[in-house]
C-alpha cells in the first residue's frame, strides 16, 4: 500500500506535489520521493517521512510543470535502511524517458523480467510496469495513441493490483498518464484547478491543494493528460471493479471518497451494523484512536450507549504499517495513555477497525483494565483476518494472524477474547461489511481464496504454498 500523486499544468508543480504528499503520508511511512521534469529530471527521494526527506528548500522547489510523488509502505517485510533507500520511488528510465510511481503489487514479476532486456535497478515491483512500458514505447513517437497501445500490452501481462502514474516526453511537451488494473483494487482519482490536473490515491489531496474532484478513474483504464490540459482516455479492459476492502476499513482517511462512497459514512455504517449484530450491556463506548472512532460513533448511535474518549493517542505513526514487531510494540507503548476518570468502574465497549496480529488490542485491553474498568468488551468492524494479501498489504504469513491456529485452523471468538484479555469479542459479518461498503470489494484476506477476483484465485493459492515452503525452509 502506497500513496501516489501526479500533477501537470501551466506552472511549476513541485510545491503542490510536496503539499499533496503530506495528505497521503498515512499510506506509507517507509520512504518518500518526488520527481519534476522540464526537459531535465529533478528528483529527490529517501527513506523516512515526507518532512524528513524534503528538509531543504531546494528539494521542495524544483522546476517543471509536470511531476509525480510517492509515499511508500513496503510490502517486503523487514527492510533495512539501504533497502528502504534503494526501493524509494519515483523510478525512471532513459530512452525513452519514462518515470513512474506505483501503488499495488505485481505478483508475476519473474515472468515479466524474462520479457524485457532492460535490467531492473531495484526489486520493487514498479519495475514490472516501468520496464515493459519503456520497451513498448521505445523508438516510437510518444502520443496518446502510442501510450494506449503500449499500456494494453503491459496490462495484458501484469498480474496483481496497480494504480500507476507516469511522466514522459512526447518531444513537443511532457505528458502525464496513468493506468489502473482491471479490477481497480487500488484507488485513483482525478482533480483539476485553473488548467492544472492532478491524479492521486485519495480525494483528500484535492482539499489540501485546493483542487476540485472530477472523478474516479475506472478499472482497466488509461488516462493521458498533456500540458495544455487536453485529456485522452481509454478503458482497455472492462471488468467488475473490486476495490480493496481494507481501503475502506483502515487505509484511506475518513475524509476521502472511494468509488463515490464516503469513507467516513461507510465506517459509521459498519459501526451501526456491528451494534445490531453484536449488542452488549455496557456503560460507555470507547474508540481506539484514531482508527476506531467512526466505528464507535456508529455503534454508539445504534446502541444508545454513550461514547467517551477513554484513550489518548500521542503519536501520529501507524503501528500496523511499521516494518518490525519491535517498532509496532514501541509505538503502541509510547503513543497511548488511558483516562482513569472515564474508564474507572465502567463496563467498556472497546471498538476498533480490525485485528491483525493482536499487538495493539491486547495492550489496549490491559491498559483499560489497569485504569479500573469493570469489564472490557471488544467489537471489531472487520471480520477476522485469516489469509495473506498478494495485492499490496503486508500480510504474507498465516502465522501473523491472531485468528489462525498453529495447525492452520481458525480460532473461535472466545479463544481470541481470552488471548487478548477481553470479557467478550465480536466481529462484523462478511455480509454486513459488504452492505456497508455498498460495493463488491476484494475480500481475499478474510475469505481465502474465494474473496479474491476469480481469475486470481489459483494464482494466490500457488503463491501461498510457495510462501509456506520458503518459510519452512528458512525455519
């Protein structure tokens, strides 16, 4: 999961991209980068947060009326500093000049590697879109038609999820273009302002840079924008859109919209349905900040149990997307405090979006008990996560899921409740989650492999078996 942005127009775009990257910082905290182009390439990227990477004026203000930016969340697991630096985006090639940023996961990279004579500079899967696109555009007059033809060939061979934004040069002027996978697993939206156009992962970027939201880019599409504001679009592959369930549940910010659906409204609706399905006698509803707030609001409205802020979060970092368990634990320990005057003597409903490894919720339940709560009942706005994601989220081993037994079976809610120290635990149902989202999302991580798009199911089963073999060999 990453954040991407691209802007083209009639004036320099670097500072707009810089501000836009702050709006999608939550989508990736491993590294950040941006590239602008004015006939010359101006790029800065490094590991770390946006504010740390762009810590000098010369890095913030670079020339060029077109550019792209990226915040990276590594799906490769425990990256060291050198790997984080090496795999930071954007990436580019010369002859033809083509630069790109990517959100998603291409899982057949080894096949694509054999199809190109170019040498990938990194192991990051942006290479499996960038290199074949460059091959297809080599020695061609680059215009919208050439990009459509090149993209179709690449989109027919790339397997997985992708929303990718590119910069190239037609010879007359630079072009910004983007491609989306046929199921539109990862979001991509278009905005505009005064002859300038922006493509990004989330609509909240437009509020930050004061652009107007135009539309979501459909799945299987190519969109090309030139510096004069001319837009050329083509839907190459038509298929049912299957946006990632976890975008609605966790990754996207609540002030964004995905496929026309307000993320805030979806989460409140999930909370309402959670209260309907799994009622509990309690005195207060307490959200896990910030991830559980909208769910708790819906739960409180539906149940009539008052909501109160019993937990204070001190840090902005997200524990789930940290690269190591040690870092996740540190953020939870250092970033949370409990308000005794709210919790003492109360029967508490603790509401959050999801449980993956159990790192966070276990410590929160203990903290609430230590603050004097009589009972702690946990309610979760996503069904148990039980399986790997091969489409862009770092959940690769069933050993990481608290809902999985060592023998591969699924634990009961009562077993998990005991493990996290709660008096009771309940999750929303698959059906209610889909109803709240109002679409047919990809749900492979909670329904493996059937929750994946049909044509991916055999592929992900093979990938899963290979992952397990590799892990056993390593152990």
